[in-house]
């Protein structure tokens, strides 16, 4: 990760609060996370922004995490018109119909068990890796899974924030 400022970071630092809030909501659907990240502007560099994101994520309550997860579509079904979810879930794009059906079944079982969508940082992962992850995690306790979700959400937020401040 870079510690220098980018034109995208400079733009983010100077956005009106409403525009910055909207940009952060595209990164993470948790309003509390967005407020915490917004409160520390301006950022001297990308690493400072990412560190603030991590710190904000650590402070989220279970309700805040649920709000963040609600912004993520199930694996294998990226949100229509959402290039981020389509890009992040690219590993499922070429999956066989059998694997897609298996993921649908596993997603439903996971959601029934935990009450929320299966969340994984899918960037760079194959469909098989995502399937294996949900199979491995479905046996976790709700407390274990909440912390894994927090970690995965942190990875996703870092990728999305980096993209936000690198895009001009």
C-alpha cells in the first residue's frame, strides 16, 4: 500500500460531506463506519485512510455489522448494475451450473444459520475456494463468525477504498 497522497485521495479529502458520505456508502453500507471514516478527513495518505477504516470497523456494533453486510449480495449473485460486486465475485462468473447451484444451497443454509449473507473477500478467489470457505465456516459459532465477518469486511473495505482513491 502506498503512503503517498493520490489525486483521488486529494479529491476525496475535499468532497462536500454529502458527496464523501455517498462515496463511503459505496465502499461499506454501515453508516457508523462511514461517519467514523469521514470524521478523520483530510487524510495525508492512503495508508492513513486504510488505518482509519480498520479502526472504524473495530468499533462497529453487531447492528452496524448487520447494516454493512446488508449491502453485500450473496456470493454467486452480484447485484445488478453494481460493478464492484460483479468484479469482486468474478471467480463465480465461469463456475459450472453445479457449483452455482451448490453455492445457492450453501448461501441459504448459511443465511438460515447466522441470519445474514455469507461474507467473504471474494476478490481473486475461485468459485471452489468460496464454496470451501462457506462449508468450513458454517459450523462456526455466531461469535466466531461475527469476528471472521469483521475481518473479511475489513479486507473488502480496504480494496474498495484503495480503488476509490486511486481512481481519478
